[in-house]
């Protein structure tokens, strides 16, 4: 089946990818309704303190921090479609439960359980793309996945905010449940790909399925540290991620301070971020490969920092225009980073290890999300939301500039193309 798919020259003629993409697009679209509903309930309906709001990304991230690297190692040698299908069903049930809750603490508990289930999606999705898409179409597949994610940020929050204003934030949970059930229905029709990647069977002359989980984990970390590109990309991205996450959960507080009587601004803000991201992704989708990782990653972080700084310089009663301009700049940076880093995971990971590398990165970002949002909430309470955004914006800009200036030191001068996919196993292991 894999070779048959690889012969296709157009990604839209790849029936398996189209179905997987459709399932991903629908569930992603619904997830932004869900996320907005939680933020609105905590910030506007229940009027909770910033430090409590900061717990939202923590409960989303804790399972990823604990389980992702284990799940990633298992995903590469498991039935990925079946795992995703079961995860969507369980997530739909728990989301339905959220509709009837009135306690923020109980809601945080259910979200924690639900996040433990959804941890399988990112490594499974990454591994399947590598398995079913021709190497020459990897960048297009990554860009399309990122585009639908950002398009969901435009449509989801806008419609979610409208639903919240017309009915209640809890109605957005209903939309997410429906989206998950449609995703499950599509996954039921994907056939003949739930097999272990042939390349994962023989690593260093041994059968991967005979390895213990611990040995598989150790092997994965060894692979990352042996690859200059992977260790540089992981390290740079995680440092920037720490800075950004100090204020990421405080957008609700910022909009509440700027426009206290207009909760729909949060939805518009997220939509503008998505608009900026999808615009740059349309451009990136026209490229055949990416080689200058430092330029792309450094520029993306620089742009995000500029956007955060501009937001911090606003004042209550300021024009919507300036907030939306800053949001679009952040969106452009986010779009570049999303496409390029996922492309790096696809191209630079050894054959049969995409899921594990993705899981490892997910685990590391999850660990950051355990403390950075809480620390950010503390900074906002101590210094105010505007000063905090200004300082974090400047720090993020500096990180981006360092990435651009030191790109040859960090990533080296080797030119990477899709052909690296075929050579990774020999070069790294």
C-alpha cells in the first residue's frame, strides 16, 4: 500500500492522506471551539484570578509532559488509526460531560483526564504523514496540516465567540463533540495503513519490536543528541517556547483589561493570529524544500516577540486596529515556526522514528507548560499585564535575533532537502 501511495504525484490523489487530512481538519476545527469555551468560562463567566486561568494550559500540558515520549515510542510500532479512533471517542464523551459542569476545579480535572487521552494524536499524525506521503510532498503535507490548524483559529474562535454571545460558552463543547464524532466516522474508512513502518523493524540490525520500552526511549534520546540539526532545533525552539508561554495564557487578561465589556475581542484576536499564520503558510506551500532552518526559525521567533511587544504597549481604550496588527504579526511568526519545525521532524528524524521524535518534543514542551504559565500569571499579578507583555516581547525578540545571527553555528552549513528522508537512517543511527 505504501509504495502504491508513493507513486502518486499529487497529494490530492492520495486517497489515504485526503481522508486522514479531513479527519484532522474537522477535529482541529472543533478543538478551537472547545478551547475558547474554557477560556471564556474561566475569564468572563466565572471572573477567576489570573493564576487560576494560568492552570488551564497546565492541565492541558501535564499529560503531554508525562506520557508523550512513552506514547511516541509506542506509536511507531502500533496501529495508529485504531489508537486515534478510540482516543476521539473517549474525548467526545468527556467533552460532553463538560457541558454540565459548573465547578472550575472539576472542569480542570476532566480536562486533565481528557488531555491524557489526546496525547496520542500529535505523534500518530506525524508518523502517518511520513508513512503515507511521498518524500517530495512532505513539505506540502506539513504546510496543509498547519494551514488547516490556523484556518481553524480564524473560523473557530469567531464562530465560537458568536455562539457564546448568542447562547453560552458551553454550546461550543457541543460543536467539539460533533466534530470528534465526524472524525471517528472518517477514520473508520481508512484501510491498510495500520502497520508498523518497515524501516522501524530493523535498527542497528535488531528488531525494534523486540526492544523494551526503556531501551527504545534511550535509543530515541541518543538519536536526537547525535543529530546536530535535531538538538539545535529542539534547544532553540524550547528556549523560545519558555519565553512565549509566560504570557500565552494571559491573552484573556490582556483583552479583559483593554476591552472589559467586550469578551468577543478574544475570539477576534485569535482569529487575527490565525489569519497571519495562514497567509504565510500559503507562501510556504509553494516551496519544494527548506534548507536554511536558522533563518526561518529565528525569524519566526523574532516576529512573535515583536507582536507581544506591540500588545504590551497598548492601553485601555486603544483602537482595535493596533491589537489586530500585533496579532497578525504573531500569526505570521507562528505559521513559519509551525511549518518549519514539523518539516524538520519529518525530514531529520530517522525512518520509523518520526512518532518518537514528535513525542519527545511534545513531552519537553509539556514540561515547560507545567511551570511557565503559572510563572507568567505571577508576573502579571506582580507587575501588571502590560509591563509583562513588554518585557517578554523584548526577550523573545532577542532570542529570535540570536537564532538568525548564530544559525551556522547552531545548525551548520549542510543543505537539507527531502532526499534527507531516504538517508537519515544511515546518517544518524
